[in-house]
């Protein structure tokens, strides 16, 4: 295992500062335009989930990720608007984080990255409507609305941040192609073309969700 040289270590005052710079630079690389409030929400999300106890919860008496379908049930069966908002936000946040940072690990799972994108985008869309009934509505309604509309693009941003942190882009060509087929990811498409591979839209209709 190679040594981490001093040149690769960049001190920061806080995780929030690190993620703010990372998200800003990645959005620029991905040519993604979004409201500052939406970008800062993603920064706060990354800062929060940098602590494993914020991401994981007790599942079958041990820490783990609760299935998205059960999170959706929590939202549907919520006893109050406040509980429904919390459940939908949790579903959207976890879906975005996992799809962005752990897409590679989903390859052998029952559900893949497209499922997380569908569930997360839908959760934020419902949340943008539900939250208008609360005091936070005027501030956060547009944020969740934009996250819903640009969910795939923000997944690309998080995937780019992960690749930059590792020091190299993904090299699994088949997995990149599969992600592109499933999600239409512009980032995956660009990486494939850099490798000399022209994505073929006729191979699978999922490429243009």
C-alpha cells in the first residue's frame, strides 16, 4: 500500500469547509448550476453523514442501513405532518448519499443505483410539497424541489467528490457503462468517452430515464 505524501494532505479548519470546497469544485467540473441554498444543503448533508452514527440506524439489533422501502412506509404511515416531513427527508438524504458515494458497491445488490435515484428523487419531490405546510416551508421548499429535479446531477457530484478523494476516477469500465445505462449519468458518459468508448443509446432504453 503506497504512502500518503505530505503534498496530498491539505489541512482544513473543518469538515464543512472541506465539503463546501469539494461540492463547489465538483459542481463546476460537472457543469451543474444550482441555487446556493441547495448546494449548502448538500454540504451540510455530507458533513452530517461523515459521522457513521448519523447515517446508520439499528436494523435487526445491529447498526445498518434501513431499506428504502421501509423508510417510505414510515413516511406514508406517519402520524403527523412533522413526522412525514422527517421520514421523507431521511429517505431523500440517504438515497442521495448512498447513490453518490456507494454506487460501486450496489453492483451485486438486489437493487442498484437507479432504484436509489428513483426513491430519493421522489422523496424530495413529495417533501417539497409537504414542507410548505410547516414553518420551514418557505426556506426549504425550493431546496428540496431543486434536489428532486437535479437528483441525478447531484449524484454525479458526490461520485466525483469520492473519485477525487481516492485520487483517481473509476476504472471499472463495465460498471461505468452499467451506471450510464441505468441512470443516463452525464459524468459516466464523459468518463467512458475519455476511455475511447462511445456509449450506445440503442443498447438499453434505461439510458434515457
